[in-house]
């Protein structure tokens, strides 16, 4: 989708600081981090949200979770703890309608919401 920010990042049209990638996923640093470590894990294929991805490809949804864990390990936050967040729809705070998982950590997060 040419108007989707994350599809344009996947296509290489918009630069991103990539921290991890696989054949079906891409993980990159959030441009407006809400924690010392804030990485987004997305599917390379366009799916509007985790809800629609679960209907289309449950194995890819699980792969996003595995990649998020690997990001936490690589970023050195796995042992201390981290937060994973999916925002779904406008009322859920989703601002880019392409499935993405926030990996947040590097400090005590308390009540931080994304």
C-alpha cells in the first residue's frame, strides 16, 4: 500500500534504524520513543492490525511475538523485563494501521502507555 508508512519503510522508501529482520518481519527503532528501548516489530506484508492478522495468518502473528523476544534479548532488556504492546484501532491508540508490536524497556515502565 503506497500510502502506508510501514509499507514504505519495508520497501526502503523511508529510512529506519533496523535492529532485526527476517523473511516476514522487520524490527526498527521508534522515531518517538516512549522508553529507553522502543522498537517496533512489523510484518513485511500489510495487515491493518493484529486482529486482522490473526484471521489471515496466525503463524505470522506468533512470529511477531518470537521476533519481539529476540529484540528484547539483543537489546539487553530481556532479564530486567520489558513490555509488549499491540494497539488496535483508533480507540485503542493505533496511529499507523499496519500491524506492529511495540517492544519497550530499558527502565521501570510503571504506567507508561503507548
